[in-house]
């Protein structure tokens, strides 16, 4: 007895109508999607070619590498879009070969978007990254459509070619990341301050004074050219006072050695020496290195200061200097908006200089936008005291620094993107009151 054939359900006319409507809708939707992908790839490819052509002329190696990636990817994406419109009679190629060429161009066209994502992530998260993800997603959608149509470029049929492509993609993040990665330690300046008494003289107002030579030596100990963005120095004269009757107790007490209260008020204390109540700022200055001046790798420069101090009133002189630098291949100063020479420094109002930062390439401008550099000098005071003790320096970068506190646009990683850093050096010298 033979087996019974399984019961088969014949599609109803209602099912056939629904399936036809779905196919018609998908077919209708496919055309505008394909057209939108083609338009985006054409425009984005042309834009990448323009950006790449500009950055290829950059004097900086990192920007030239980015320019090459942009130019190749943009040109391939543009040619892919054009190739899909050229009639087969003109190309003399089969439809399969034309689709293969188009797919290869679209795959290379992913490179500009991937490059911007890498640079953006190295610089810091921004809403801009959404655009770069779109610049990868839409060409990738076009590649998927061509792949589903059966496109298989000959390049992908050889295992060695696939390995070369995979190796190139794997090398892209470290190569581009290394060119734009935020600087971890920008302090590659060796600074030394050396002080000596070089002379004495009698002054009608100050009495007996000592002439102090303060020599600041700056050396670039790195392998990259540096640019000065700020500098300052302060010289202080101190009258060191001994305690009248120091007691050699095991534990400091307020009656003998008031270490606790002195640490609270002045952050230091000595058994045989009182904190320096009689301290005066003798000399200050800033911008002794002009912003924009450069320091080559291994180059050394020196600045000599000659303050005078009454040695009948003071017995110690100390000086310190701070120098702020940036990597010359990362930071380009543009238009100066404010200058310290146009302002007057006082207790409550520091002076500041603000420059526009010129982007070193169009790729940098796309990821970082418009940035500014702020260098400010202000009057400093000791910890827990309302007393002038010298100058301090502040560095800041951001977008529109005048309103950064209210706009919330300040990016703390911008400083490391430019290799901004500072170094401070100091020294002291003892004055002998018995000198002539």
C-alpha cells in the first residue's frame, strides 16, 4: 500500500495579492534608496578628493598621510559612482564587470570616513562623529547592495590580495592615530635657574644693595620643534628670622615650636627658623620669550636677569621662572584677538592674550573645528594668605573662550592635542650682610 502524499495548501488569491503588494513596495523603495546612496557617494567622494588634494600639500607628514588616504578613497568613490552611469557600449564591459569595478571603488571609498572617525576618537568625543559614521554607513550600504547583485571584484578572489587589504586596514588606525593622538607628556624642556651675587653698590634710597645674576637656561631635549606660547619670572627677597629661644622638645608645642599653626597658615615650619613673614616681591616680568618663537631639537637659549636687593634688609633671594611651549607641528597661531600689552595687571584682573588656532589641515578642522588659545598672567598669593608673592600663568584652549563657561564647549583634551606644557625652574642665593 503506497504512502499518502502530504497535503499541500494552495495559496489563496488574497495571499498572492499581499505578496505582490510587498514586492511592489520594496521595488518602489529600492529606487529612491539607490538614488540617495548614489548622490551621497558622488558628493562625498568629490569632497574627499578636494580635502585630500589640500592636505597632500601640507608640510607635516601626518597631514600628508591623511591627505593621501582621503584622495585615494574619494577618487575611488567618485569613479565608482560615475562608472555605474557609463553605458556598457562605451566601456565595452559586461554588466558584471562594471559592478565589480563599482564595488571595489565603494570599498576604497570607506577610507575617508574611517579616517575621520579615528582622528575624532583620538581628539575626543564630539557630536561630529555622527557625520563620520554616516560617511561610512552609506557607502557600506552601497557595497552591500552591489554584493547582493553578485559583484565580486577579482581582487577579492585572490587570498593574497585579501591579506594585503586586511593588513592595510589594520595599519590605518595606528598610523593615523600616531599622527593625531593627544600628547601624554608634553614636557620636553629642560629648564635651569642659576643665581649668583655679582656685585654690590650703595644706593641713596635703598642703602647697600647686592646685584644678583639670575640666569635661566632653556633646552629642548625632545625630537620635535617647540614653540613658545608664554613665559614669566618672579624674584623675591626674604628676611629669614631665627627663633629667639628654640626648645629641643620631643614634640613641637605652640609655646616652643608652633609647628601646627605655622603649617596651617603658611604650609611650612622650622625648629630654628620662623616662617618668612618679611618677604617682598623684588622683580617680575612676562613674555621674555615672544609667543611664536621656536626652539629646535637640541637648541639651548639663555636669559639673564639682574635684580638688585638691599642686603641690609634681606638675607635671602629666590627666583623662579615658568616657560610654556607647544609642539610646532601641532599648534599654529592665527589672528591675535587680545594682547597683554593692551591691559593693566592688578590684583583682581589678570591680563590675557588670545589667539585663533589655525588648523594644520582640513582634516583637523573637520574634527576639531575652530579653537582658541588663551595665555593669562595673574598675581599670585601664598596659601591661606592675602599677600602678593609673584606671578602665575594659566593656559587654556577651547571654542570661543570668552563664553566657554556658559556654552559648555570647552574640551580639556584640546590642550593635549597641541602638545601644550610648561616647565618651572627656580634657585636661591644667600646674601652676606658683612659684604661691603
